[in-house]
């Protein structure tokens, strides 16, 4: 709020300063709520969204950007919330990329191909990869895990599953990339700055 107040002289006369303050506060509250409900798993992702809410109380406008003009009535829509929506859309489109990569590498297996891709078993859990299978303690059954858990017990369960997969001679295993939401959030920021809030503008146009 202090940043907004100090920047009020840089805002145009037509801008409702209080609307931007409310939008910033609501976006910060939403980021906290998403983190507390584990929708945003990393604290860094929530902090990044909060930071965007403060840095961009209003949409940054230039002579040529965004390409899509902001419709009348959407000027006060929180810019950071639009970035979040763009990031969510990009995340939702990720399964298309996973399917393409999985089809190229093979074998194409569902539902694993919606959340990851196959790699040679000796590359599993190296760098930014999660094995998408676990074997619980006391069991020899390999089970799918679409959303990898973060715990020592989960690491042990994945290690056991990997040993079983290697033991039965599988050449490839499906993995999920360790990509923080901050990455699609950054892409969503670039889209919002240079193209605009595409989804909200389409909805606004549909509603007339």
C-alpha cells in the first residue's frame, strides 16, 4: 500500500487509486490463500505473485504494447491477477507438450503422458525430474503417482519403485519435471505486458 501511495503522482488523473490499492491487497490475500491451501506448493511462487501485485498496481502501458487494447471497463482489473490467469492457462496447456514429447520418445502411456514424459531409467531423479511411480514400504507393487510427494518417505518409495523398474528390465520410465509455477508465471507476465490479458478480454467481449 505504501508503494501505491508514494506512486500516486505518477498515475493518471483518470485512475482510481483506491481501486488499485484494493486490487493489490486482494491479490496478495489470494496468493496467501493459494499457498495455505497448497494450490501453490512453493512459498516462492506465492511471494512472486505478491511482489507482482505491488510492483504492478496498474497495467504497464506503452505506445505499442500491449498489442490487444484494454477494453473499457477492464482498466481497473488487477494486472497481477491477469498474470496469474495467464500462468494458469500456460500450465493447463502443458499436457499437450508432454503428449508430443512422450509420443516422440515412446512409449506413449496414459495418464502418465498428460503429466510427464519417458526418459532412460538411469536419468530418473537427476536434476529436475520426479519419478512418477512409488512402491510403499512393505510392498513390491509399483503404483502411479501423478503428483510426486515431497517427503523422505516418498523419496524412499520412489527409490524402491525405480529399483523394481530397473530389475524388470524397463528401458524407460515416466517422470514429471520439477518446474516451479514461477516459470509459467513469468511467461504469463510477458504475455500480459506485450499481448494483454487474453482470456479476460475474450470473456469481456463475449459478455458485450
